[in-house]
């Protein structure tokens, strides 16, 4: 564990807590993409298959349980509890256009042609594009609530911090995972235009409004 | 099998 990875995990934790607070306080899921949350649930389920079989640390297990638990709770809030406020018309990204290519790529490009490794690779590739339905929804509605902007900033920062973690681990431990790094770079790049809007607008107290 | 398949990052 290193400071970059710890900050990354805390940023990821903060993003999920911000999202849950937004939904619980406003009792609304307006502006939140249910499809992205379903993709995140798929990512965590595919990635944490070893949750009950290999114990790494209390921290590792607690975080995995928290991430899996909260993402399914988020889906429950979107599609059941606060269903009336879910904007399905704007959450129209065709996720099959993500899942099929990502699934195919996981079969072709992986570290080892073994079931667990391919499923893990699938979760890494899927996570890098899982935010697209959410960003697509914001571009369709033309604006994002400030709290949603904070959620996205924390979520985007988490993988950017993981990139720093991988740089550190390369020099400190000689650890290098090309698949995770490339997917992490793609994932962080997808947030760049949002980061720009966040820093130039939200930091000055304005709302984010994209040219619809 | 799954036991020695370890990914230590979240």
C-alpha cells in the first residue's frame, strides 16, 4: 500500500458516499445514469470473485464489501425506491456497444487465458468505459447538479491517483501491469473534459452546463 | 485455482 493508492481508494469511497448522500438527501436520482451504476456493479462483481477465497487484509476485504454493497444499493435506489425520479429518457446509452467489444477484448488481450484472469481483465476494461453512459446523459441533459459534479470529480480522481500508484510501484517494487495501466489511462482521459469544466466552473461556484 | 489467484489492488 502507498499514499497514492490510499488516496485513490479514499477518493473512490468519497465518490460513492457523495452519490448516496445526494440520492438520500434529495430523495432523487435525477441526473444519475442507472446504466453506469449497472456497469460498475458488473465491474465489482467480476473483479472481487476472490472476496471469499483469498484474504489479503481487513482493509481490502472491507473495501470490497463496501463497494459491492453500495453499488447494488445505488441500483436499488435508482430502479426501485426513487424510480419516479429516474430519467430513463436521457439515460439512453447503448451499453451493449460497450460490453460486447470489452468482452471480446478481454478474451484476446489478457495476461493468461484462464477463466479468472479473463473475468478480471473484463472488469478492468469495462471499468475504463463504465462512466460513458453517465457522461453521455449529462451531455444530453446539458447540465449536471453540483453534487453530481463532485461525485464525478472524486470518481475520476480515483483512477488518476491509481496511475500515480502504478508509477510509484514500478519504481519502488518493480510492479507493472500493462493492462491495468492502459485501461486506467483510457479511463482517466475520458474524464479530462469534465475535469476541465469542473475546475473552470464548479470551483468558481458555477453549475456545469454543457452546450446541449 | 482461485486460492493462489491474487490481485492485491481494489
